[in-house]
């Protein structure tokens, strides 16, 4: 059994306790199906997170948001 663990976390400076990490688990019967799901997520959701982080950097440079705001996305396949 394989597990895909997805973590999404918003990071701010100063720290904000309202932003807790979101962790989601999905089980798969094989390593290949887990890897395929991970790749699909990274292509779609992961690329959107990258766009969001670029927008945050652009807004930080203009002074609209705090300097260290960032969204972290991670997807990992592991054996259960």
C-alpha cells in the first residue's frame, strides 16, 4: 500500500497562528498510481502555487503585502 501525503502551508512574517498546515493523505495500491497522482497534482496545483508565490513576491516588492508571505506545497509518495 502506498500513501500520497499532500501538505499546504502559508508562511508569514511575523508568524500568524491562524495559518495551520493542511495535510491530506490518499492511499494507492501501487507505487506507479501514487507517482502518477503526485505528478498530476504537481503539474496542476503545484504550478498554481508557483504562480501565487510569484504574485506575492511582486506585491511584496511594491509594498502591498509583508515581505515573507509564501505558500508551500509538498506532495510525497511513501510506503504505508
